[in-house]
C-alpha cells in the first residue's frame, strides 16, 4: 500500500480519535471537570487540524480522482444524503469551532455555552459521518 492509498485510512483514524475526544470533552463538562474538558476539546481541535492537513494533501496527491461509491438502491439513498450533509457541515464547522473557542479563551463562558450548543452536535456529526463515509467507500461497498 502506498502512502497515498493509506491516507484515507489515516484520515478515518484521525476522525475516529476526534470523535472519542469530543465524547470525552462532553462527558467532562457534564461532570463539571472544566480542565479535562478544555484538554479534550483542544486535543479534538488539534487532531482535526492534522486531519485537515492530510485530507488536503490526499486531494492534492490524487489530483481530483475520487473513489466511486459502489452501493445501489437503499444504500445509495443512505450514503448520498449523508455525504452531502457531511460536506456542507464540514465547511460550516470550521468557523463555528473557531468562534466557540474564541469565547472560551476570552472567558465569555455564557457565549461559549450558547455557541457550543450548536457547534458540538454539528462537529460530532461531521466527525462520525467522516468515519462512516470512509467505511462506505473503502470497506462496505
């Protein structure tokens, strides 16, 4: 397997790690463990940045060639709406995360919580569906 062929797997692993860190961050804040919450969320952000680097690198290396989805019927009806929503929300989540983090760093926790109520579930969805897209493309079909 070449490096370019391995990149989708690496990206799915990074998305999976981000999902685990987001889950941990959510649990920590429910328990009022603010320092652990902060560490988990910053780690999720860091892992997501590494993912973004390798995702863009993969797109550059394959020069627009993409993997075709092999599913049909019911599975196509599941896959394509998930893929479209994943792509749209993946673009939207970047500024949402930045604004949410900005409020936390400024100590504006009321605003941070308000933004996080929207940002967290969308970020979580993007992270989980990123892994699902990988499995749909490379393992299940």
